[in-house]
C-alpha cells in the first residue's frame, strides 16, 4: 500500500466546505484508505494501491470540485519522496523562524526546474536549491513583515502557474512523521 499526502492549495478551515472532516470524506469516497488530516495545514494523508500520481491528482481535484466546490490545486507526494527531501538536510544550519521562514514550493509532476532564477531576486528571499526528486523549490524567506509576499513567490506562479503549493519545512516534517506511522 502506497502512502501519500495530498497537498491542497487554497484550503482555509474557516471557509465553508474546507473542514478536515469534509476533505477526508472526499478522499475516502474515492476508495482510499487510512485517510487522515494534518490539522490546520490543508494536507490529507491516505494510503492507496494506485501508483499513477498524475491520475490521483486529477481524480482528487475533480472530486473536490464536484463534492465541495473547491477549485484549488492538488499535488500528491509519496512518503519516500518527502523522507528523501528531509534526509537531504534541505536547510543546513538554519532554524525556522520569523526572519528565516524555511519553505518548500512543490510543483506538479512533469514540471521541470526553469533554467534561470529571477535576475533580481527579492532581498527578503534566498533560494536554496531545486530538489529534483521532490520537485520542490527550497527557499528561505524573511517573513518578519507580515503580509508582504516576496516577489519570488509571484515569479514561481508566473513560471509554473497556480498548480504549485508551498509548505514550511516544519509542515513537511510533520507530514512525513505522520505518514511513517504504522
């Protein structure tokens, strides 16, 4: 049985049809097993015999639209991909905090790394690297001024569209830890 996380974009627990119970219900309705949520994160963990990740992404997204009217993106990652990312020490020597917000922006399967990063990156952002196996851009963001999104995030959307989603390094660790439980 494969262990997956559905990283859902645009989920906010306060919005109608965005509760963890409703989100889990959609995934369970598709026949997946051991469906769980990671509180306050927009991430649904599940197990499935299916191995076609792009198909999983499509069916989950279509079900979210049909059942709950949620049109945000769905990106699937397998436990092994997340664990390999964590084991690579993606942010060596750094600690997550307001001035050093450690983030991974996940791209859809099949989306490759662009040849170039922005010519003049926002001074509040420092790209770390692109992790090919996890298909994720890793960056450190100075988030000490709430409400200010670095241009790097807008650049990612312009380059890859809105089918991307960002999680903190801490959230990625929480997801992998929970997925690894027997």
